[in-house]
């Protein structure tokens, strides 16, 4: 097995990046706002859906009814949590790729314009 040297992707030492200036820029603020608009609703939905099962099974009898044969709604709800988790994960990964592209564009714009973002 070969020993390969890792190349740093950080900018040369002569180039300093003013992260505070980037964080204050309009494109970065748009990126943060877009991420927040995605993450907050997804997190709230996940937590409500996740904690609904133990709450409904502990304090109500709603999920005790049979849905299909001997399978109760509690089992269907529990299976739906797996589907929900994979769906949210897929949505997040697709959106995160777009956010990564936006962040890369912000850094490229900063590097191309010098320090005038």
C-alpha cells in the first residue's frame, strides 16, 4: 500500500480570508437564511413525528386499533418513522449539496474580488 501525501486545500499563507466580512455579506446571509428555513421546519416535524408514537401509545388508545389483520396502527406508525427518517435524510442531503455549492460560490467570489464581497 502506497503512502500518499495529503495536499492541503487551504489557501496559501499570503492570502488571508476575512471571515467576518464574508459572514456580514449579503450572499452569506442569504445562505444562512436558506439553511434555517430548511432546518427548523424539518427538525420540528421530525421531533413531533418521533415523539408522537410514545405519546400516543402511552396516553391514548388511538393506535391500538387494528389496521390490517393483526397489525395495529402502532406498528404502521413505527414503520412510518423509518420511512420518514430516510425521506428527511434524502431531502437534507440534496439541499445540503446546494448549500455547499452556494458556500463555494461565496468563497470564489471573495477570492476573485479580493476582499470586496
